[in-house]
C-alpha cells in the first residue's frame, strides 16, 4: 500500500463489520486500532494520534457519533484524512459528513476491496506528504525567524550627542521566511544608513539566505571602510553574479533594494533605489500648512544581481523636520498601488499614507499594515510585505 506500514483507526459499533475491516487491513500489512464508538476512538486517538495515518469511522454510533468524532479529531490534527461510513443512502447525511471534514465516504456494504484499498492508499500517501511538508515548513519558519531576528539591528545609543535632525524609524514585516530585510544602523556619528531589501521569490528559505548573504556583504564592507552607497550596491551585485556563475543562484533571482543615508546635520538624504517600488516622501506644503506635498523617489538603477557591472546612481533630496519617508517592498506595492500604477497608483498610495502623516513612525507602519491586511482579505499578506517609515524630527 505505502512504503511503510499504514496505521489506521477503525471505528464502528457493529463488531462483525469492524472485525472484517480490521482483518482485511491487517492482511494488507497495516497496523490497526479499533473502537466501538466515538468516545473510545477519541481516547485512542488522543494517545496515538502521531502514529495514526487514517481514520475510518461509522457516522451513526451511540455515545458519540461520527460527525462529532471528526470535529474532535480535526481539533487535534486538522489535515488527518477521515473516511466516513454510512449504512443509509441519505444525500444530506453524506453532504453533512463531507462538510464536517471527512476525506471521503463509503456506503455499507463496502465497494469491492480493490477500490477501497486504492482509496486508503491515496489518502495515506497524501497525508504523509502533507505531514512532511508541514514539518519542513516548521523548520523553515524557525530558521527564517532566527535569521531575520539576528540581522535586525537598531542605531547605537547617541546619548549626549545632539544633531539638527533625529530620525524616528519603524518597520513592519510579515513574520514568515522571506527574502525581505529592513534595517538601519549608525554609519558615523553624523549619519544613519538604512535599507529595505526584497529578494525575488516567495515563501522560500533559499531567498531568506540570499537576503542574509546580501546583508552580510553590506555589513562587512561598511565596517571595513564605509564605502559610498553605489559601491555597496555594486559589491552585492558582484557577489550575486559570482554565485550565479557558480550555479549557486538561479538566473531569475535578484534583489530590489532601497539603500539610503541620512546626514543628521544637513538633513540630506542620499539614496540608491535599485528596482524597488517608488518610495514616498511626504512634506508640509510651505504655501499651505494644512496641506502636504508628496514626492516619489523612483528607481534609478536596475535590481541588484541584474546590474551586470553597471554603475548605480546616487540621488539626493533635502529633508526637513516633520518629513515622512515611506519605503515598502513588492508585496505591499501590489496592494497599495493596484494594477494601474500610473492612473490610480499615486492617488491610492497617498490616500493611505496622508491621514497617518502626523503620527509617530510606528503608528504609521501599523496603520498601513492594517490597511493592507484588509485589502488582502482571507489570503493574508504575502511573505514579501515589508514597510519602513522614517519621520524626521528636529532635535529637542
């Protein structure tokens, strides 16, 4: 039936029928537990559920019927296959059985054993594949959470140091393994470097390690010599190209990145937007204090990994106290801007960000994340959804 013996729980209040099914399955090499009603079956399942691959249960039994048993079992293991058995040709009862989570149903007397065996074999195989995938996913989640938590850093304390500008930075990121990183750190006593990075790919541990690798390259070169932003981008691009040439990175993997540096005395922001969605800079309109002015910081070079020896462009803008810089990745872009980026995208993005303009940075990313969650609906946010808000405050 399957590569290793299946373990099946058979539940029926008719002893003769229960024994027939049990003996047939044992002849096929299965391990079998049997119970005469739902109460006894649930007690067995609670003790042995990690061993059991499938439950075959009658739907009408004393003390606890099949529908309640299905519900109680799925509260413990929601994807375990359960085959319901009924002696009544009742369409509504059959539909109810499936609605309560049964994998399939059979009528008494059973179909030819060859058909029943194939049904059981398929159910067990699907369950074991799902179980392996879920175990692997748990490991990936644990590793991905560790990787992202390990790399996230904050500016070191500048207690006693006073500058004209004091950036307030907050980040929101979906808590799943992804190729997203958002980070900031003190480059010198006068400047803060920050970046938002998104490696192409979804829910894949490989992209998490690619993002980690890119972050490590950035940190290493920062600590060795604090090179200019364009050199940092080129170094990561060269490293990705070397990995691709060695066959370690697929040709369709690349990294979008918004890398910026804020000078705390002059208020200048120097940045490279390597294929990242347009960042939004929101400022007070000096001509009308009650209004705000929005500016887009568009991509100024290809994504990292696709530069192929090209030279990234460094642009700069001057920031003023009260300004907000909002940077986000592709997963957020699709929900913030919609399909028609030129006709509707600007209005939609600004309509979300403007009402939050006067709030602290953390409230801004939390508010935008809540909006995105409503837009995403039951499907939830994609793993490449990361937001960064930077509020420029005057020194107190």
